C-alpha cells in the first residue's frame, strides 16, 4: 500500500492529495511560475484546483506572503486554466 503525499492548500486550508493541487514556484531569481508537474526547483506553494481557491488566494494575497514576492496578474490568469470547476 502506497502512501499518498498530502499538501495543504494556502487558500482553503484543506489537506488534499498532491495530484489534486497546483503548485506555484518562486525560483532563486525571484521569478514566479505555475508548476503543473510539481517538480520545478524553488520555493513552492500549493493551491486547490478550483476557481474559488484561486480567487481567495488573490484577494487575501496568501501566495505573495508565502512566496515572499509580488505575484504578477498573469500568474492568476494562468491558474484559471487549471481550475477544474
């Protein structure tokens, strides 16, 4: 029996399997990327794959706080593509 890796959503606080989440990464240069593979180098933060979670993260600035960098608008636009609602 395999252990399923769990991650906590910044916006909702839910513990979910890693495959149900989307990762946002800040690299050493301070650039921010959406990481659908979950394997890019850098500091990562996880969000639930839902439009509501993305909107909450944007409104409360939880991604900016977690990654310690200003999040560009295009990152949230890219996240919208991954919402499965």
